[in-house]
C-alpha cells in the first residue's frame, strides 16, 4: 500500500526525506514505515487545498454527493481488508475493526445524502423594510486532526461533511495509525475526489505541523478529535487567526444502573459501553454507579462476562479483546488500577498486568472504589470497570455530574419517566437510556463542558463546515 504523503492528488515523499515506523501493538514489531511530513509539507498541502477550493465549492452538490457515495461503496467492498489494516496498526479485535469500517463508511453515505439537502432561509425583516436572505457557504480550507482509537471513523466523520459542504481538507492522522488514513486517501482518490480536495499528511511532529497550518491565514477551520489536553492547546492557537473550531475531546462517561433496571440488559449494555474497542473509546463507560440493592449482583454478573472474554492479538478471529495501542496506554491503565487497589478497592476479576510481549491488559472489574480515586477522574482508556454504589436518584445525578467532562452518559432503569428526568439533569452531550451504544452517523455526536465544542454527524455535522451569509435585499 501507499506510505507516502498524499498532497495535490499525488503520493510524495516528505520534503526532508524522513520516515517513521508504525508498530503492531500485539508484538511491538515494526509493520511499515511512513513518510514523516514536516512544516513545508503541511504548507504544500494547504497550497493544494486552497487551489482546489473554489472549483470544489462551485461543483454541483450532486457531483460532490456522488463522489462520497462512491467512496462509501468502495469502503464497503473493501471492508475486510480495511478491517485487517485497522486491527494490525491499532490492535483492536477484528470484530471491532469490522464494526468501525461499517460505521466509518456510513459517514460517507450519510453526508452523500446531506450534500444535496443544502438549505437557506428567507424572511421579511420585522420593520418590513427588506427581505432577510440567508445562504450557506463552505467555510474553506479545513485542517482535520484525528486520534488513533478510531482511525477510519474519526477521519470519515470529518471528511464526509467537509466535502459535502464544499470544503477542501488536510488530514493529519495520529502517528500511531497513519496507514488507515492513507488507505482512505487512496479510496477517496479512486472515488473521484479531484486533486487537492483531500490531502493527508502523517507526521511525527504533529505539534509543529498543525501549528504551521493554523498560522496560515488560508486555513479557516480546525476540526480536532483527541484529548482535552491537546484540544486546549489547539483552541489557543486557533484563537490567533480566529479560526472556526470543532472540538471532540475526552470523556468520563457515567453508567447508571437503578435498582428497577432489567439487570441482565444492564450487563449486556455495560459490556458494549465498556468493551467496544477494548475500552479505548471516548464514549467508554468510565464510572459505573449502581444502586445499592443491586450492586453486588451487577458486579458479579459483569465480572463473569468480563472474565469470559477472549484476549489475544486483534487479527486473530477468536479474539474479543485485543492489546491496547502502545506502552504508555497500558502503563496508564495499570497505574490507575494499582492506585484504586491501594485506596481500598477490590478486583473481582483482572487487576494486574500480565508479563510477556504486547500491550495487553486483562478485562477488570473493581468494587469498593474510593470516591476520590483518580480512576474515577481520568479517562481509563482500557478494559477496566470501576463500580461505586449510590442511593437514590439525586445522588446518582450528583455523582454523574461530578466531572469536568460531559460527553456521554448511560442510564439503565425500568421507569422511562425517571430515565428522561435523569437524562435531562445529566451534563452530557449524549445519553443512552437502556442502551450501551449511542454513536450513529445520523445523530449529532459531541460533548459539553470540557468534552468539546460542536457536533459531528446528523444534519448538525454538515453545519459545522458551513458559514451562514445574510443578505439584506429589496425587490
Ligand atoms: P491526542 O494525544 O490528543 O492526539 C490526537 C491527535 O492530535 C493526534 O493526531 C496527535 O498526533 C495530535 N496531536 C498531539 N499533540 C498535538 C499538538 N500539540 N498539536 C497538534 N496536534 C497534536 O489523543 P489520542 O491519544 O490520539 O486519542 C485519545 C483521546 O481522544 C482521548 O482523550 C479520547 O477521549 C479522545 N477522543 C474523543 C472523541 C470524541 O469524539 N469526543 C473520539 C475519539 C477519541 P500524534 O499521534 O502524532 O501525537
């Protein structure tokens, strides 16, 4: 496969000639080397995106739509090879990788459909003096920065709406998972994306490369998915040129189980909310709050299911939980669990890092976790479920909101009125009631508080790449 930079429709080496290695998280072995884009390459990509902008913005929406639709078809046709690639460089189990390819491709299909639903508004000014016309125009050149945990879906969730809106883009993928991004570039080119409309610049000096692009006045939008820590840095940089930003940042999802819930359904939902992607998801349930009368039974049932999961290399068909992405991630999970155990928690299953190669951590359930334990404050990003008990609805809401994050929350209850009440009281951009999975290309995905700004997916996702222009008119 192509491993160079993709700029102006061509595969080119880095101007420095530099390359960096990509590793298999199951073994730590090198699987490929990729061109290491620098500041000059990033600016060349901005040149290409700026040059391609006017023609792409003027292309009929139907043309933009059909390109995206072809990209959807190609991704679907090549789903199994893409899934293998994701699994190889990210480590996730093949079933998770297949799920990601389907989810990722759906963003192309959804935004192919949205591309031809462009709308504006017309009204009469309250004074009666004139008409108010609102037209929507593409924002312009967009820099898209994505994380390693969903290397395909986080890219398509941005490229789909950007292209549908008539914007041109430079994608800077995570350096742990550049291969999937390059495979997406090849698919988009084959689908008929004109040269310069999509550019991909992997880099080991992400900070410098993204800063260089944000300093370039031709860049009008930054869409970032990643940690809150890096999001804050980029928001400050984007402020310099007052660049339009969308920020999909970290999460610390509460998973609430009320005593009136269907407990088996809650355990099924917990497995999905916790273990999709081996726990490496911003939507992963991070804190389990279970009402006291059912807490022991829930912990026992969850531990039974977690301990039965098959751990192994992601590319093995039997594997249900792959390795984590790299040494830093597994070391962080290990240290959070050790901290919780030292603070008095008990590991019902799992709880210690195995020896041997690869970045593995076993599915773990912790009970008796202290309220101030760091594991309840930080994103775990691994297969660990800390359980805390509560009494009554008010305490459940207080615990759920006791975080600076606000991405998603899960609520299990047999009383729909309670479910709705609690959903409205929880500070989060998304809530699943009796569901452990909320992500859907047709729905607005995003967070409140320090989980981000803006929404991706749904109709809202398209609006992030459009500016409203108001024209006062008399006729
Ligand atoms: P990260 O460290 O913030 O990195 C995200 C991206 O930013 C990567 O491409 C990274 O490149 C780049 N980057 C790092 N430092 C940068 C800097 N100073 N300037 C510009 N770019 C920089 O996050 P991650 O570890 O890849 O991903 C995990 C995080 O993403 C978690 O916090 C998770 O919750 C969040 N996430 C959020 C959502 C959402 O929709 N809300 C979805 C998925 C993940 P390098 O790889 O080269 O460092």
